[in-house]
C-alpha cells in the first residue's frame, strides 16, 4: 500500500492509462505527469504508459488505488 495521497490530477491520467498507452497531449492532468514519473508509476515522453508499479497502484491489479 502506498503512503502517497492521490489527487484528481493524479487519478485522471492514471485512469486513462489503465486502458493502454496514451499520447501525452491527450491526457487530462498532464501537470502531474512529472510527479508520476518521479514515483516510477509511468514512463515515456510523447506516449505515456504505466510501469509495473503504476499498474499495482492504478491498474487492473487487485488493490489498485484509482477510485479510492
């Protein structure tokens, strides 16, 4: 379990990325992407996708944190 408090700025891009890689220009909440990269949850430059840690926190894995 993460001790990071997710805001709507985190949830928006994470939720979109659970459906697969997205162009950065198409993501809502782009302001938070640098923070998500620092946490190791997403990677990429023009196209962004979830890392394994990102899937653990936001993806389809049981215990994902998006929506909490």
